[in-house]
C-alpha cells in the first residue's frame, strides 16, 4: 500500500468514526441541547500485556507505573475524575509477590488503585466463556482464579468478548461464580448496566495509538449530546490505548462536577439473552483440551497446584486474547509448551545391561526435579520373547528434588539381544513421558555350564587321585 493510499485509509477511518457518533446521537447541522445534565460511568481497564510469562517482572512494572508510564497516567486520570478502574488480578499478584523488593512507588500505586475500589478482572483478563468451555470437571471457576491470584473469588468480575460461548454458557458461568459481568449492549441486548458498544467503539478509535480522531472532540460530542446516563469502556487490549489520548478524553468528558459516576457491572441470570459471534471453536476446543490434560497430569503430584498453577495462569492469558488476531497462534504456542512434565520427572538411563543368569533385576533411576513429591507408575515391557517381565507395572513415590530407584525383575527365556521399553504414567494411566529403551544382552545359563564343568573337573581330579591311591595300595600289598 502506497503512502497516499495509507493517508486515504486513515482519513476514511476518521470520517467513519465521526459519522458513527453523529448517527448514534442524532446530530444535525447544529448540536442538540441536552434537556438534563448527562452522567457517565467510564471503565478504565489496567491490563497486563499478553505475554505467557507467569508474573510481570519488576522492571516492566517499574516502567508502566513510574512517572509518565501508561498505567500511572491512566490511573491518575481515572481517580481524579471518578472513573472506575478495572485491574488485571495478574498485576496485583505480581506486585504482592515482590514483597519488600517492590519499589516503594509501585506499592504506593497499587495502594492508590485499591483505595479507589477497583473492579478485579480474572488473571490475564480471561474471557469467562472461554475458560468455561470444557467438561464439567475441568472448567475454571472463580475459586480457582482466586487461588492463582489471591483476589477473593467474590470480587472477580468477568469481561466477555462475545467471541466465545453458546446458549448454555450463561448458566454455566453463573455456576462457576461469575455473577457479575462487564457486558455490552450488543452481546447482551436489553441487559441493565450494559455499556454502549457503539460509543465505546468510537472512544476506542479516538484513543488508539496513531489515531487521527481527536479524543477531545469525541468527548465533547458525547457530553453535549447525551441527556441521561451512558456507560462507556476504554479498550481492554493494552496495545490499543495511547495513555495520553485516553487522559485527554477523560479530561474533556468530565468538565462538570459529578458528571462521572461509578461503573456498575451487569448481573446475568438464566433468562438473560446473549448474542455470540465469530466463535473460533476449533482453537478454543484445542486450548481447553490441553487444559484437561494438564489437570490429569497434575494427579501425579502430592500438591497438584505446583504443576497446574503456572499452566492455569498461562491459560487465562491466552483466553484473554480470544477477540484478537493473535489468538490462534498463541493457542498453538500454549499447546507446544505443554509437554514440560519430563522436566519434572524422567528416567536416568545408564549403559546397556548384560544378563548372565536365568533371572536378574534391572535397576532404573527416576528423577523428580519438581517442587513437590510425586507418585507415578513405572511400566517396563520387553519387546521380544528373550526376556520376560513378571511385574511390568510398579508404583513409586519420589520426593521433591531427588531420585528414586525401581528394581525390575527379569526372567531369561533365551540368549540374545533385545530391548526393554519403559514409560511413566499417572495413576489414571496417562502417559507423562516419552518412552525410553534399554538394550539388554542376555547370556543366560553360563553359570550353570561353568558349575557343571567345574564339578566335572573336580570329579575327574578326585577320580584320578582315588585310582592312583588304590593302585598304590595294591602294589604295596
């Protein structure tokens, strides 16, 4: 696309955004006079970037919260104008995890946000309809979200995108603890406290990085046209917000005392009507299938949370991207990193094993590198009839950060070379490691032959000695 075409596209987008505002509020040649003072409830999301890392690093927090940082600008404007902050619980957990190591101004920033009575979002701003799209035993509830973030489950509010779910999802997420939602009037028509999707889309265009739409002009149009309460949200995607443009919008919108009031989440019931669209069902199914496998694998741990917590946090970050073009690619990245359990537990295989008897015991060492004791089943099978394994399955408990040895009994059936196949599984039979192969060289019954030969030699020597003794006695007599 040429530079001239790019300018044309930008101008077209600006014209469409302004036209949408005029169409939404019925502007004519002259601005309409408001019959009463308008009030606005504005939600300002403070959401962490969509990286799959567990917690947000201290240097990243410092850059975002320090003077001039995007979070510092947004929260300062929101608090000063009475807008409501919706904060990603991942941010709260990351700062609290730093403890005394957290810079003083970062802790002070979190305290100021907490005092403003924010709305707490699920970890990574996860779409509740995504993390509910699984079998009943593997859906993610607000209780689990509370466990991974430290935020009380009753305070966690879901923000659906409309890109996931079906007619049954409303009752499901309500049972999972999502009694309150940040809902828009396009997805939930007629729902009380739903925010205006059209007006919020116009704001998104005005506060987008590099936008040519004037945020002050958009705020002025909204303020001068509305004669009742209007609920608005800023974009939930942090990459879609220019902090300075968002601050300019809030400054221009709130020019009268008490024109901004608290944003109130919507309450859904089984009777609520929801419209879903553009559902990437294949990617969501793949994501939640992997979550089910993660939960199954965690059965090997004495404390399953040691294994599942990091994966669940990553799952939530991915679920928060369902409405973006990145979603399918990030799902594939998430599933590719799933086979990490060999880092926790694996075989330590030495050299090839030689069997010189009819029966023998094969020692296998299994290492547990995780931070919790684990219980697994070691399964060893012979790939030929040369060796028989009378007890192929053995359950073994391995303490955290140590190794344990399992002894596999073998019976030699014939001489020759063969291989044994060893795997590790959970108690439910789920394989958690790639199979390893142990080469076996069977030279059985050599000890029996040696014993026979030894006895024969001894017998021959004794026979010769006895014979000579008898001859000597006869000779003397």
